[in-house]
């Protein structure tokens, strides 16, 4: 056995190992590219406009006031169903097969924007705002995808008007919302007031994720998809 | 050896390409002057009410909307924005009950939220002087308040305090004995002609900047170009495998 043939043998083994590694890496990438779910669904424009407001009825579960105002006083503002504050723990949207537990708390970032969850597979809620079911706009955000594939809110763009959204809360209750509309906005023209501002009394919910095309330079999506919903039942 | 080096380079290269999607932070979005407060029951006072308030600051003018539910119906509810440079700038806690009465009155809340800086009256003056102008506050028909008032002038200090998240919205009026009206022997610490029920703090919330602009909720892993990239990269690696495989086969043959 000469030194050169030993070396040659070692190089042969190295090459064989390299072959296996390359095949696994390459094959994996090709397989993933071919089986990748493709771009996430986007809401079509018909979903962006709410259906004409239907007068809320006692069917909404709102308790009838014991003393109905009879005089010509200012009419009772109708806030619909309201729940006591309680943090959200899980989110369920059967129509798009979304169910996620362990919602994380989100704060505000350095530019005043809502922070995104650090974990791609977890949704988060804006913890300084109202809890889902409470007065005002509760906000839940989640990633549409990670750098590798679909994330927790991948299907959010497929959500339709009228769909039910359930939020399970820490106190054991469930807040049930109905989707009013789903819209897509360029982040450069994000309707801050519409999404985050006071709802005039109702308990509402905003679900936010990314949409549209991706900016290759920044690595971020150019649009946000926002679903607007209001509370119909709290128990 | 050279193959090992090439393999290393290829792996490093693919790792770099794969992380391209992760990207950097996007350009700033401009925050407007929206602040919001979630109004919740004041400690010890046992009011099952809640609400929201939103204050938009434009220079020295503020626009206010407020909604609340569960308050004592058809009774005036004084509502204010409080701020004190020396205050804790928060809602009062049970430990603020200095006289040990088991409830919190407005003065006991002072160390938490400071003095009145804006009176949220429906008409007329909005200065602290109108703090107890009971005839000009919302009377909460059905226990509900739906309030809106624009262009209230405030001092630069107050505007700044609101923007900085240091001001507190308080709605007063607590029916401690649940008899449907403000009464009782204890007089208000603010105005002895009123029972303390009329002025005790009911619900409270700190005004804080609402989020502004879009949210970065994507990694880009399912956007189409990445698939093309993965396909090309994977194809390249497989081609390389053909090369190293041939080399290994040749070496194996040589040994035989």
C-alpha cells in the first residue's frame, strides 16, 4: 500500500460523502420548490366592502335594558354585545381551517408600528389595547409565511365576509366575531385610523397579516391584509 | 481536498441565498397623534363598566371620542383627562385608599392620575373649572356614553403629556349601594353639596399611542421567486453531485 493510493482512497470516500450530501441538499430543495404551496391567497376586492349594516337585534344576545327610555332623550347608543376584559389564549377560524393556541403579547416597535410575533407559527395580540370581546378594536397579528414556508396566518387572505372567528379567552369564555370585510393595503398607505382607532363603542376585532408582492431588497411584503370583524356572541 | 473546499463553498453560498428572504427592516411609517385608552373599572369601587377613549392630538388642539357601558343610568358622569407632572400617570390601585374606607374617592386617586387638565363636557367650557359642571356632562342613558367633541384647546404641556402616554381618562360616578341614584351620607371630597357617589372614579384608562402603519408579518418563504431560486439551487447541487459521484466511482474503480 503506497501513500498515494491511501490518499486516493480517502479522496474517493470524501467524494462519495460529498455526493450524498449534495444529493440530499439538492433533492430537498427541488422537492420543496416543487411541492411548495405557492403564494398565499389574497382577498378579492368584493371582500373589501362591508355588507349593508343590518340592525342589530336581540338575537345578538344583547340583554334588553330593563328600563327602556320612553322620553325624547337621546336614544341609547347600541353597542351590541360586550364582554369583560380577559386576555386571548387561542384563535379559531373554521372556514379557513385555522386554529392556533398560545397567543403572544405584542407591543409597539421603535417606529410606532405594531410588532410582529417573533415566532412565525404563533399569532400575537396587541396587549396594550382592548382584549377581544371588550370595547374597541382588539388586534391579532400573525405571519403569512416564514423564510421557509407557510406560517400561522397563511390562509387569512382567503377569509370571507360573514365567516365566524372564535377567540378563546383566559377566563374560559369564547368571543365569537363575524367578519365584516377583508381588505389589502399597501403598507405605505396603511389606514392607521381605520384599523386601530376607536370603533364608536362596538367590540371589534382586527386580524392582520402580510400580502401582495415581496420587496426583494428589504425582504418584506409590500402590503398588509386586514380582516375586520365585530363581536356577535360572548359566553 | 479541492472537492471538500468546493462543497464547503457551495454550502455557505446556499446558506447565504436562503437567508436573503429574511431581510432587513423596512422604511419608517409616520405615526399620527392617535392615543387610545381602554377604560376599566377603578380598583375597589366595584363598577361593572368598561369603555374606550381616543384622543387625537393636533398641535394644541385635541379631538376626543369616548364610549362606555355599564355606568349608573340617567345620572351625570363627570369625565376628565387627568395629568400631573408629579403623578404616577396611571389608574389608582387599592393601596391608594388612604382613609381605609374600602373605596376610592377622587382625591385618593390624585397620586395616581394627577389633577384635571381637561373637562370632557358636552357643551361650553372644557377647562378644569368645569370639572364638576354636572349639568354639562353625559348622563349615560341606559348606562351608556357615546361622546364626541372636537377641537378642544389644551396647553403645550398637556398636549405633550397626552402624546407621551402620561395622561389618564377618568369617568366618575359610582352607585356604591346599588339603589339607582347618587346618595349616601358621605359627601364628595370635591364639592360638599354632592354625595361622594357622584364624584368617585368609576372607570379609568391611560391614554397611550395607538399602533401606526403596517406590520411586518412575512418571511417571504412562499412568494414565487423563492421557489425558482430553490429549484435552480437544488438543480445545481444535484449536478454537482453527479460530478462528485463520478469522481468517487472512478476512485473506487481504481482501488479495485
